C-alpha cells in the first residue's frame, strides 16, 4: 500500500474535488448507518430484553415479569432512564400475581483473566441469595469456568445468607472458603483447582451485597406490587 | 462500579491481557515488523504514541456521541479520527526524517489498519473507563504491544542465524514463537486480582 | 501489505478471479492478511464461520462500492474514503448480527467492529477494486471472502475439535474425552495457524520437488 | 431526525478529515519521482549488485536520474531492459551478454591433491590452509563456493569437483568472481570462444605431475595463431580478443588441451593433438 | 572459568593446554647439517618481498646479500650457505602461493665461513644507525609473525617508548627454542637489549618469562650485566601470554588499545630470540642465515633444538631427523597457532620457530561437529574478551560485516584458545580467519571506491 | 618415507578433548539421583511418568531427524535430558499419554522448528510443560502425596488413562506446599521441604539432591554457577524483603527457596546453555530476572507457582540481554550499547 503522497499532483484533483468526494461518502455512510440502525433497533432491543429476562428468571425462579432499577450514588433506588449510569443496576422480578419475588443485581469484579460480570438473585423476605449466574467471564476454560458450570458450586447460591442487622448493615460478609470447609450459611464452598475464580465470585458478591442488600432490604417491604416507587411512603423497619 | 486501580489497568493491558498475545490485536505489523529489534522498537513507540492520542480522541468522541445519543456513529468516527491521526503522523515523519520513514516503510500506513489502536478505543469504551483510565489503558496496551514486538524481534533476530528447517521458516516460525510467548504470558494471569 | 501481484497478472478469466482467492492467493494461508480475527475468533467452528461470512459480506459490499466510485475518488483521499466505506458496512454488519443473535454477537465481541481494520479488505479495495470493473471486483471479493471464510473455518474446526471435542457444538467423541484446552486459548490460535502454514509449506515443497 | 443528526456529525467529521488531508497534502508534501517505483517494479529484484549499485532500488533511482543505463542490469531479460529504456526514453546501453568462465580444467580425474584438507567445506576457508592442498597451486579447490554463492543456480559442481556454468542461467552478476579464492572466474562476452582453461604460471612439464591438463607454456598455440591473436605472458597464452578470434586453429596442437574452443553450451572442445586423459574416474577430494 | 582470578601478574581468561615441552627443553641447540639445495622464497616476512640482486649461475658466499629490501616495510635476504645460484623462479611457500625465490646449491666442501659486514658499535651508534643495521641484517620477528623488526622498533613521532619488553614467554606447547636460547645465548640477549634500548629510547627493559622456565630466568638473572636496566619477571603459565598485548597486560597491567600497537601505551615488545639474534649479528654486521628451531611432536625420532639454515627444505629436515611411518600432519610453528603443511617441498623461513610432526593417532580425529550450544567456554578462554560463540554463528551464516562492525572481529589474533576449548569442535579460528580475510578485502575495495 | 598424503587443517591442532555429549552425559548423571529420589518417594507412578516422557522425547527426536533426512541426533543426549527434565516437572500420577504428548510437543515445538540443538530459543522441556499446563490444567495440578505405603505395590489408576480420555483421579490427593500456602495460608517447614517430605512434581521435591547434582556439574565446570546463584539469591532477597515488610502476609524466604520447582528450575532448567545468555554479567541479569519474576508470580498473580513461566520469559529476553550486555573487549572502552 503506497500512501497518497507518493503520487504527484494530477490535474483536476483540486482541493474542492477532494472535499466533495469525502463529504459525499460521509453523507452516504451516514444514510446507510442510520438506516441499518433504525431497521435493526426494534429487534435488537427485543433480543436484548429477552436475554436479560432469561437471566433474571434464572436467578429469580418463579419470576414472570421484571422492571429495572438502579441505585444511585446516594444509595437511593431510582428508575433508570436511558443513558443513566447508576452505581448498581438491578431488576425487580415479580411472579404471576405481581408479587415481588426478589431482586436480580448486576455486579462485576476482577477475575483470574479479566473482569467477571455476574447477576445474583436476592430474596428480601428470606434475606438470602436465591440464584446466581455469570454474565460474562474470560476465565480459563475447563478450570476457571467451573464457576459457571459446576453444580456443586452453583448449589451455594440456592440459599446464601445475607441477613441484615438491626442497624441496617450486612451481618456477615459473604466469603469463599476452601472446598469442603463450608460451615456457615454465608460462606461459599470454593472449588479446588479454580480457587482464584471461585474466590473472585465470593469477593464480587461480598462487596456488592454489603452495599446493595441493606438498601434493598430497607425498601423491600414498601415495594410490594407494581406500585410506582415514588408513591411509597418512607418508613422505618 | 468499576474498582480497578490504575496500576491494575496498566498491568492488565500490558501483561495479563496483552494485546498481541492474548487479544490477537495488531498481528499484521507484529508479523511484519518483528524481524529486527531496531524497527520493532520504533514501530512500538509509534504505535504507543498513536494509541495514546487516539485513546484521548476516542474518549472525547464517545462523550460527545453519548451526549447527542448517536452510538451508531461510534465505530466510523473512531476510525476516521485514527486514520487522520496516523496520516498526519506519517506525513510528519516523512517530512522530518525520511530515513525513519524508509525504515518503517510500508508499515506506517498499516498503523491505520492496526486493530490494536482501534481495539484500545473500543475496549476502553466497552469497559466504561474515564479519561485518566483510558490514557493509562492505552499506555499499557502500547507498552504490551511494544514488549511483545521486542521479545519476538529479539528471538527472530537470533533465529536469523539458525538452521531453521525449510518448512518452518517464515511466518510459521514467528507464529510458533508467538504461541509460546502467549503461554509465557499466561503466567501473569490473575496479576492484581488479589 | 504485500506488493500486489493481481494487477500485473495478465487477463485472468472470470473463474480465475474467483478461484485464486480460494487457494493460490488465499488471503490467510498465502498472503497472511487479516490475521487478527483469524486468530481471535476461530476458537469454535461456528464463530469462525460467522466471522468469515461477516468479513466476506463487508468485503463484497465495500469492493462493489469502491469499484463504483473509483473514478469519483481523488487519489489523495482514497485511503480515507475506503476506510469510511468499510466502516459504514462494518457498522451495518454489526447491527445485523446483533439483530440475528445476541449469543453470537457476544462471542464475536469487539471483533465485528474490528473487521474495519482487517488489512484484507483495505488491501483488496486498494489493489483490486480501485482498478477494476464492478463485475470483476465482485468476483474478486467473493473469491477472497470465500478463501478467508474457508481458512477461518479450517482453524476453527481444528481448534474446536481438539479444544472442545466437538464440531458445531456437536460432540464428536464419547463421554470422557479430554479437551485440549490450550487449543481454545490464544496460544492455541497461534499454534493452529502455524501448524496449517507448516502443512502448506510441506505441500508446496513437495510440489516444487515433483 | 436521527438521520439528519448523523449526517451532520459525519459530514462534520469527514469535512474535518478532508481539511486535514488537504492541508497535509499541501504543506507536508514530499516529492518523490513516481517513476522510481515503476522502474523498481520492472527490475528483477535480485539485488545482486551487478549493475554497480547496492540494490535494485538505488539502481532504479540512478536510472531515473539518468546516471546509469538499463543495459547495466545483467539479470533482466532483453525485453525487460528494453521496456525500461522505452519507459524512461533513454538509450538501452546494452552490452553483449557476458558469462562467467572458469580458467581451470583440473578436476579430480586429472589433477591430484597434495594433502587432504579437513575443515570448513569452503574453498575460501581451505585456501587459507596451505592453499587448500591441491597439487596445482593455481587450481580449482572444488568445494563449490561459487555454486553456493550463485543466486541464479547457474553453477553446479560436476562429478570431478569442477564448477560448470549454465550459460543460459548465468547473468554475469560477478558473485562467483568474488567468491573464488583462486580468482579462476572471470566475466567474458559470450562470443569469446577461444579460452585458456589454466592459470598455472610454471614453465615446463613438471606441472603435469600435478595436473594433466595444465598449460606447459610450450607456446604452440601462440605460434599457430594468426597474427597477434595469442601472446605468451607469464608462461600463459593470452588471447587478444580484439583480433579476429573466431578460429579454432590455435587449439589444435596444444599437447594438454589447456586451450580450448567453447561451443554454444560452454562445452569445451579440445584440439586434435591433446593427450587423452589417462586417469579415469575421480579421485578423492579429501574427506568431507 | 577461574573462580579466584584476581588478574594479578596475568591477563584475563586464557587457557592451559598441556605444555609437552619436557622432551626437548633439556636438549642443547645443535647445528643442523647444510642441505644440498637451499630453496629461498623472497616472501618470508610481512611486507614487500625482497628483490633478488643475484643472477642464475652466480656463486655466493654465506652471508652475502641475495636480495635487497624494497622500501621501508621490507628486509634484505642473505645467503644462508656458500654455493651457486642454480635457478631463480617460483618457489612454493607455506601459504599455498608461489613466491619468487632462489634455488641455491650448497658447495659441498665449503667451510661455510660467514661473510662479515659493517659492524654496529653498541655504545656509539645512533638509534637510526641501529635501526638501519637491524633492517640490513634482515631481521624479522622470529617468534612466528615475521614482522620486520626495525619497523616495530621505530617509535612513531609524538609517542615515547618507556618500557622495552623482551618476550621470553614461549607459551606455545612443544616449542623450546626461546628456552634454549635464554639458557645458551645470555650474552647475545643482553647485547641485543643494549641495542634495543638505544634504538627505542626506552629507560628500562623487562624480560618476561613463564614460570615453567624458571631455570632460564635464574640463568639470565645471574648474568645481567652491570649498568643495564634490565629486570626479569616470572609470570604464571598461561596461554597465550606470549602474545604482545597479553604480555603487556601481564607485566604492566595496561591494556593496548583495540587494533593498536603496544607503543600506544609506551611499550615495545621484542621476542627474545629476535633480541639474541640482534645481539649476535649486529656487532659483526652480518645478515641472518639461520635460526633455532624446535623439532618435536610424537612423530619425530630425533627431537631437539636445532640451528637450521634458512631455506632448508622441509623434506630434508624431516629426512634427517627421521619421522614415524604413520606421519599425518606437519605443522610449522606451535600446535596452537602453527600452520599445517601441505607440501614438503617448502622450506624453513625466518619465522619458523618449530616443526611439529603428528601421527595418525595423535591428531584428534576430527570429531563430529555439533551446533554451538552457547556453553560459553570460548568466552572464558578468549584473552581479548570477544564473544567467539556469537562470532562463530555469524560466520557460519556469512554475516562478516556484522562480525566486524558489532563484535570486534578484527581484534581477534587467532590464538586458538576458543577452538581449543570448544566442546562442539567448531572450527572457530578458521571461520574467523576467513571472515577477517573477507572483511579486509571488502574494506580495501571500499577504500578503492572512495579513492576513485 | 613420505609417500603418504599429508592432512591439512586449521590451527589450533590440539584440543581440550571435551565434547558436547560429555557435558550432556554428565547432566544425565547429575539428574539420576533426583530421578531415583522421585521414584523412591512416589513409587512406580513417578518411574512410569518419567520413563514415558523420556521415551517420547527420544523417539520424537529420532523420527523428526529421519523425516527431515538428517543424521539422527539422539546420541548427543540432549533429547534424553529434555525427557528426564520434563518427566521430573510433571505430577507423579500424571496420565502417561499426556506425558507422551508433552514429550512430543517439547521436542517438536520447542526444539525442532527452531533448527534443533543449539538453536532452540526456549527450553524444550519447559515448552512441553507449558503446553501441557495450558492443555490439561486439571491433570497437571492434581498432586499426589509422597511416601504412601502402597507406592511400590500399586499404580495410580490415572496413570493408565486411555489416550485422549480424561483421567479419573484417586480420592487421595495432596496439595503442594505452594498451593497450600497460596490458597490456605499453610506453610511447610523448611526441613520437610529440603528433604522432600512433600507432594509436588515428581522431581522437585528434594531440594538437597538437586543442589548436590548442581554442585557436581559446577565442580566439573559443566554448568554456569552464576545462574543458579543469581536465581536463588534474587528470589531470596526479594522474598526476604517482603517477609521483613510483613511477615504475616508473605512467607519466609526459606520457604520460597525450597518449595516448588525453584530449585529444580534454577539448577537444571535455567542453566540450559542454549537458551540462556552467554556473558557472565548477562547470566547474572538473566538469573536475577528469573528469581524476581518467580516471586512476583507466586505472590501477586493467580498461580501458586511461576518458575516455569519465569524461565520461559527469561529465555525470551535472553537475546536482548546478549545484545545489551557484552564483555568489554580488550583494549576498548566500556560503552553502553543502545538497542
């Protein structure tokens, strides 16, 4: 590939022609891109929503419909408008009676190879985590990716204790322990051979729950049903 | 939400997820310019420089596009900005130092089509890095690219004087070395995870 | 990247334009172009095929458009224009794939966007489409695209078979097969491509001898 | 709405890019004669240096600047040279095709080795050790440095350890001339058929101990040759090619066949009276 | 690799080959018979070959001038025997090239008296006169290099010679000529030193001797004349201590600059045999006719140190001392730097310090050559601190220019230490010699181009 | 008398009389005690694994030489050493077919493609091991306790796994001192480490025997003493410094020195002459890089052990070390050469 500058100036290629060509192509490109975007938008959004719902249903068994929320930097639950980037993203799941099943919370942290993004389901009534799913990870196949597949590991998240104290703080921080040494309900039984990855999960859930669970717990009682958030009265536990 | 420290970002981009050896970005110049240490270091520096500049530009563009709500223009604006940056750098070098231009030869325009540079811009956006983080990320990626290039160049220079079997001469050998180096870099996995 | 030979080859027939990309001038195995996606997205046969097709699509469209506009674009801005054209089609492809399957989009990741910097596409635009008719450019793009897809598939198949014991996620081996995880790691990509090049080298040296 | 926005943004961007390119094109433009690229493409890319320039590109530059002529490239085909000359509108500057000729005929079947050489299998290396062990001090050592150095596969070693030049493949690049430690190769116009295949400076028959086909400086060729065609210098016949050298007379009475007539393929024809070679088959050139 | 090498009284690296000197070190120098024919090549020294001034058929007396020096870098040649010039023509030399030369037939019954010339008075002659005298005597470095001595002694302008070093190291295995010369010709040596001090203007002289010749050191020490500023230094045994640069470092702890001469650190080094020859010849104004040579090696029957006329054919020498049936290789010089002989018709020259005959079972049957495994033994051996390993690999791939540019190839003086220790049996020295030749050729070509 | 043709050859005409295969042979001798201890502590399992790896290496070398129509280079012992070293770095109950694959890859990929002995830029045994580590991460990190009572009566089932099949490991498995430390914070006493009372790779457990083998080679001048010293000293210094800073978090330097493959790597792997630099100063730097990288990987990365990666990385750096660090040639000024 030779660069443009090699060629000597030819007659007729004035700056205007260059400008015209570039602008022409730019406008053409804009048309093409926008039409592609507009055409695919509905389907892309639908697919995305479906995928999300699938994940939420997975971590919150029994969910029929979802709504997404965020927690802002002041620790308030807000509804997400387009383009917002809240501190934590979460989805409330409701069963067929429109009753709250729980919250699906997104969290992420450094894993063995790269960032791990997960979704976990929180049941505010029982004060336990009831589901867990890895959204994105680059952990070593066959080793680190056991956190996604190994049944015994996923078993941990059927009822992981995240009770809140009366002061509104998490009673016990979630932690990963060595495989086979789980003693308390708030401990995650780790995976030998994927120690780093399973610990990373513990860390991610641990730090996320410490922040998120107290907030959710505070609000959960008031958020029954599909009532809009704003109309709920503030009250203490 | 993102709790990575700047050091972790740098190490991650340079070693753990080395752009060449783990993400396969910038393979073309990697194969082409890694024959001699001298050119490799020059190329590495050039790429690093362009990376940082385009990373800054990309951050600006991303902010702007988010403001006007036109994410679909992201890719095309990134590449346009990178292309013009490279073009400028190239012309500048050609004017200032023809010998440097000749030694980098046809690979300067190739920086335009160097996926590593576009990769930095795209990944920093995907990861939601801020300005400082983006620059550090680009620096790390550039350093990692240069490191990989230098390592391979050193080995290839040494292998110029080896009885390499006819069948593994050329690109195949470079790829084999790259593969082994990629295995080596796996040793850094998890660096900064704790 | 490589000094182009096509333009100096006198009067190739139409089939030739198509066939050459498949083997004689195979973009991956012979010209060693567009390596990044070849290595990055070839960890399974399916990804490889999807990536190959996406690239081929962009290649085809941009070749056609470049060929159409070849008299309109002044030389000084031709690279910039080509990149604009390519970027446009890549963005289009990007949304198309998003609309087809979220899963696929996730596994191909940023490499869809990175098609834009695939040297293969730019080099075809520069070396062929800018000098030839639309029909020829179409054939060239089809041939090169097919060659690229074929090469990607060759890599993806090997890596998936060894690394995952399956092909198109269909298990090939009985239960208990030990996956060679290295094959789906980055290093495996390098090794597989190097291995293919080695095999091609052996074939070619044999040919020269006989 | 979004279409308009996109057009505005992208239009702006491309406008910016175009402006940058236009300015760069004007301000930073470096003129380089495009003909250099074209000529370089037309050259054979052998980078052999036969033209006197370090490689094809410098030669191309010289050609464009008219510092040299296309005929200097001995590797190109005739058509190639003509094409370049036409393209640049200059004279061809062609010279007659030259080939490398070897001034030794002492293969292992006729010449003896005094000592067995052990070491790096290369004439240049062997020549450094007591001259390489060949009986004749001037003769070809036969380790084939010229074969290795020839980029055009024009030289092959025959069964008697002597290099044979393929006249068609030889481009007269001069690499073998450089490589031979005994200076046995020289470039000769292909029309020069009369050839002295010996460099032995000794007078008399003593040399025949070492090599049966050596020149004994008997001077018969010089006597027979018409006019001033051949003169004896330092005990060797020297052909004056400026004379009419298209004659086979001088070779006829050579007792050893040291002066020969080369046919179209470079095969040596010996005179009628040259002694037949007694030692048949090849002798050991030393361990290898 | 020396763990505790403090570089005291010695240089860095180096090797310890078996000395093999026991068989001849005790044998006194004996006169060798005159051969029936002397074959005298004119290219015996570095520089321009001498120009023959006699004609065929001419009768000459021993010591008469046969050829004169051509220019400064050249020396004259004297008749080694009384006899008649039979033929002037090409004679074979050890380099494998023919050189102009003289065939001199010895008078069988001559007394072989040596012709005397103009004597040089050691006390009153000026430095220039002495230098001229040395050139006229045809003296070249007798250690093996055969570099015209008067050129070496000439102190360039602006430089000053502080120390004169007399090289009595003789580090080459087998050779014992210098050893014997030191034991038997002490007065010649001191006379020579007297001339040399005057010629160079040096204030003091040091005789360097290796510890394996302690008897010679003691002997010389006992005979140092009064008022002669000479000291004797005994150095630990190590090869190649006899090389000029190494010796300067060992004695003075100074390094001679790369590609430079010892004079740049104020030193002139002269071989002890050369010194003795100067001291022997100059008082009589004679030219050099013979030299002391060790004939040794497993294949020789009558080993010993002989005084042999220059020009004696090798074949005659070997016939006279008797050699083993299984003779395989013959070297002129020591086993480390000596040159293998392809042809017994060549003759003894001024630079020949030894003749070694090896038989089939002694020559290490050239072992299989392995690729370089970078063991680094050569680095630990190279006295110049080069990287022979890298140089060897580069040479194999003919990257000669790179060798000279980046790896100081031209500093190699071919001592052979690297090849001696190489476990892969790579012929490094031969590669380097070849490379140096090519590099010199290319440099000369470049110069030519510039001049044109 | 002089009928015979003389031979001519280049000077020097005498040689020290040590050949490359002598050196290689001695490395094998030095390795044998380590192999012996490995068999003693892990039983037939270890013997089978080491033998298979060795066989694979030697066979591959031979076959590749034949295929490329060259004289076989098996008798130079280098393939044997590669095989032994590879075997010694594998867990003792490693499936044999995987060990075989490792040997083939080590020789083919680590040595043959670069041109064979003398040109391999990486240590072939470690290339084989690195590929195995990446390919079969589970099998290669499943350890086995030493000195089991039945080690000479039974062979672990996983060893005889069918080719290409996943091994089924026995219930008893041990953790190496390093992984025990990394993941559970348990340290092992230095005495246990030094005398191999621990689980780990077949050959890395007995630091004392390894050191003795190294001393033998150093005494015979067949190995550079600088590399192991540099590796061990730099590792000791860095880990010692960390220990001084916070002895709660960081383990003692002695633990670092004697655990894992550091000793084996420092003595037998890093000292591979071909893939290490050549100048004395370069060797110090090279060893230092290995030692420091090892500690860095052990402490800060996700892996418990990093010797293999450190050595391979240092191999890759060694051409640069050779370019930058050169001997000051006699009679020249020391100058720093920029790349």
